[in-house]
């Protein structure tokens, strides 16, 4: 009977130690900072002049950049749909 209690105690100690290791590893991972990204190297900057281009709108009509300019300019929004 005594050896059974000792085995249960040993198993409980091992489980506690394993949980401690898992929680400690999670805490270390949560403290790590993601790498910083230099956004000036991955696309045009806000306010940058866009070169002239043409494309097809959602209705199939050809549009040039100059055709969509208004009195204050134009805002380009690129949207990638999940169903492409």
C-alpha cells in the first residue's frame, strides 16, 4: 500500500514539473518581441507620387490614373479578396 502512494506522489510531482516547464516556455515566448519591419522597403510611402497606370475596374471598364483624379487628387485602395 505504501509503494502505491509513493508512485502516485512521484507521478503528481512529475506532472507538476511538466506543467511548470510548459508554462515557463510559454512565458518566455510571450516576452519575445516580433522583428521590426522597415516599411519604407516594402511598398510606396504615404504621400508618394504614383506613376501613371491603367487598369480594369470592377465593371470591366478601363481606367487610367488621370481619369480618376478629382480636385484633391485620388486615393488608391488595393483590396485582396479572400475568394481570389
